[in-house]
């Protein structure tokens, strides 16, 4: 999954994709799949979780990087 493509999706679509990927990962784990076999599922869940976090942060008007906050000063104390 490419992060930039995920960020172009609607929030609800991302939520649905994340839920489906997490359920699939959980089912495979419960059914005894090895950790290595689940590499792709783990990667997908992680990418979707990051995209969701960034999408939510970008839609609520806050900066996604704390270093970019307007109240941050560059002067030393």
C-alpha cells in the first residue's frame, strides 16, 4: 500500500480498510499462522493505521508535526 494513495482516500474508507485488515490479521493469528507468514498483513495494518492517524490529524486542523506548531519558538531559554 502506498501511503500517498491512502491519504487520498476518504476517512470512512480508510476506517473500513483498517478494520477489515485488522480482522483478517487477527483471524490468521488465531488460526496459528506464523509471524513470518503474516508479514504482508502486518504491513498493511500498520500502513493503514498511520494513514488514519495522519488523515484524522489533517482534518481536525492540527499540524501533523509537533515541531510545526505555531507556538513553538526557536529562541533558547
